[in-house]
């Protein structure tokens, strides 16, 4: 027996009551503490909304990737499609519409509309309206002229076919020229303001699908929502 050792070298050993009290105390501290708020996470939409727009599609591989990313992040966008591309892949335009995105008219074959006469412009836009309506069940009301090239005659022709709202853009990261995805992201994030309209391309921007998750992360970190 070595009982004497306990008295010469005492070990403070908390009894079960003290242990339980410590756990309860720790729990109370956690429950009563104010919620931690990271300085880098503003309230959703605190900075306002921006519109993301994707032109020239739908594209067989890029558009599904973009739609998957938008769905993952709960983000909304507008697709300005051409009639030619819509006729080739109406299923992708239907999917975009069904997933809550807006579909706009971007002409039939992407000509510079200001070089055409009024009948030709109306034909470009009317045929595309029909292709979109066939794919989605709804004719669009928004449209965007290729290259942003427009004049009074073009706009009159658009009104003739029921396209009431021309949508241009305020931020152009030139993604169609295939800069790195990080450059596309930086150009968008440096350019956005509340109410910005961002021009992107699903059919002609090779690095746009890779840039999109980074763009959405950056917008969220700055308190922007998309619509
Ligand atoms: Zn275009």
C-alpha cells in the first residue's frame, strides 16, 4: 500500500459535480454570446441588384454549364439568344426559361441590323420571336441588337414585332476575346454598380463558364444579388 503518497503529492481532481457545472457554464456562454458576424459577409442584396446577361447562345456545352452554376447559386440571368441557335437547341432555351431565367431576342443570324432595311430587320426579329415562343411557350418582350448597333429604323421595326424593351449593357468585360477567367471576373467586379447590366457570352466566350462562379462569389461578397 502506498497511501502516504496521496498526501505528499496531492492531485486536484474535480468531482463529477464540478465537471457538470463546467460543461453547463460553457454551454451558457455559447448560447448567450452575441452571434459572430464576419465583416466580409454583408446582408444579401444590401448593395442592390445587377443583371447578368448571356448573348449569342444557346451553346451545346457552355450553356448547360452556365445554367448549372446559376442553379447552384440561386442566381438569375437573361439569355439573349439568336433564332439560329435557338432552332438548333430549343431544349436549352426551354430549360433556361423553366429555371426562371429571362429569354430575350438577339436577332436571327446576328447581323448588324443598321445595315438592313426595315423589312429585313423585322424579319430577323420576328423569326427569332417565333423560335423562342416555340421553345418556351412565350414570346419575348426584351431584345438586344447585335453589337449594340441600333437606330430609329431598327427600333421602329422592333416595336412592329412586339419587342418593347431594348436592353443594352453598362459593363463589358470583353469575354468574347477569351481573356483568362480571372480577368473576366476582375473586369466585372471592378465595373459593377447598383443596377449594372453585365454583358457576357455563352456561345463565344471560351472562359466565361469558368469565370461565372468567381463572378457570383465576388458579387455576393459585395452584397449584390442578381436578377
Ligand atoms: Zn451578340
